[in-house]
C-alpha cells in the first residue's frame, strides 16, 4: 500500500512503500514533466565492511563497492546494461558514495522496459577472469 505524503507549500505529493522483500520504493510524480528518472540504491558503499553468513564482520577489499558498481553493468552473454538502456532511449549511470551505491536512468516519457531493466540487471553478477583482471586495474587506478 502506498503511503501518500503531501507537501502543500511545494505543491508536491510524494508516495512511499516497502515491498515484502524489504525494498523501499519512493515515487514523486511531477506535473508537466516529460522525463522519467528511476534510481535503485543499496546500503553498501566505499566504507562498508562485509557481513559474513555467520554474522561476523569482515573488512571488505578497498574499492569493492565501486568494483561491483562497474561490474553489474556487464550482463550475461556479454551484453552491456548501458547499451540496453540506450536502446530503450534511456541514459543510465551509477555512483558510489561512502555508504551507498546507486544505479539510475533517465528517459523521456515513462519507460516500463527501462524500469524493468533497472530492477533486473543488478540481480546477477557476470564476471569472467579477463574482465575481472581488467576491472581490478581500473579500480586500483581510481583508488
């Protein structure tokens, strides 16, 4: 169920809900806007540690969140999520902060296909050895 929050001074209405899987969804419809933006954010960033299955905390390798930010765009069968977004008329990107990593796109009009792509491409990690070694060098340079 969507919770509706009105901001009369801004003339805005904001909606939010939490899905059964814990994912929080926020919607901010904008009158007279043609562009759609969707952002998927996870609470894992540059300064976060890893939580092991046994509940213990382990230090994550430097650059892990940023590494994952890059690698998730590589889909199965050597497909590139950025190219898929472009084919749908959307511009995509991602960023990593100290505490969060976010994936997003913008498009003209409402693109349900782009929204579905955003929700799906971050579910699977596809890495081969060659790609792994290339990305390790890129992340090392950025650190």
